[in-house]
């Protein structure tokens, strides 16, 4: 998995490419730990992400919880397969998904 970060003021955009699974989730978790200080809005661009496992969902949920009370977290460019996983797991009700 490749992680690309872009900061714009207090908004952090993280683009993910590849698979977010048991092997790669710890890498994203570490990246978030060192990148969220001073961030008011977190955006995940999932355009090039083609798979997410329960470990990946856990990292997204953890990030979502950290953004509560701030301007929140947005998931954008979610492919149909991953959107289906969000719907089946009920995560779609927790996450803000947009463009």
C-alpha cells in the first residue's frame, strides 16, 4: 500500500493506494499517529484503494473517533466494492462519504 499525505492549513488529505489489510493497517495507523496533531479535518482519498479488511476498517474507525469534535473525517472516491463493504458492515452510517 502507498500512502500519500497532503496538508492544507488544518486539513490533512491521505490518499491510499492498494490494499488496506492486516499487513498494511499498522503502517497507516503509525502515519496517523504522527500526522494528526493540529489537524481539524481528515480526508481519505480512496480512489486507488481496491481492498479493505477488518483491520483496515478498525484503523478508519479509530481515525473517525479522533476527529469527533473537530470538522470530522471524509472518505472520498470510494469504489463500489469498498462502498459495499461499508454498507454491509454498517460503517456507512458512521462515515461521511462524498466526492
